[in-house]
């Protein structure tokens, strides 16, 4: 279960957490709260992010771009919504890198993906400004979680 496996790194974490130069201030805390609230709104309002059973998850969820050539700093999840009403599909991308990342999925060229409506007006200005889809290319900003919808 990997619980406690990072124990050897606790000294490093303790040192970093004690560093006042990286302590978040009120503005950073409020921003993180607002971005998190946006993600909660997306989950609550997007049926495909609340599949009801393991069978539905196995049937509908895939991980495009995964495998031996996968970009190790970018995780993409595609959820197929055909037959459920609502979105035809949802694509989530999580970028843990300090730079923007692009995921190229030729099979999505010609599809009509758009940034989720909550994120289009959300708290994370970087996502509003930099997240985009065009011709099979998903681009997401550094250290972000982005949701695209296909209608």
C-alpha cells in the first residue's frame, strides 16, 4: 500500500516546511482555495467524473499517451460519455512539470475539445490563458490540472 514509504525523506520535508521563504501568504492560500473550489464544481457538475461502478470505469476510462513513450510529467485521462447524455467525452490532464506540456493525440484531430466552462471563468488565470486544444494537440500550463470537454 506504500504507506510511510517516504520516511527517509521526512528530514528533507521538515527542513523545507520550516523555510519561511517558501511559506504561502494570504494571497496564495486564497488562490489555492479558489482553484480547488473550481475543481470541486467541475466534479459536481460533470457526470463523467462521477461514474457509479467499477464496470463503468473499466468501460469508459482510458489513458491516452500512456505506455513506454509516455511523458512522465503529464497524465491524461479520457472518459467516454457516449450513451449517457451530456458531454461526448471528458479529457483531464495533470501536468506536474515546471513548464507547459503538450500532448499530441492524432486520433483527436478534428474533434471539438474546449476548456471546461468552469475553468474558462475560473480562478487559475494560467489555465484560462494557456490551456488550449487544436488539431489533436492539448497544451496545458506548468503545474496544472486541466479539464477539457467534447460536446
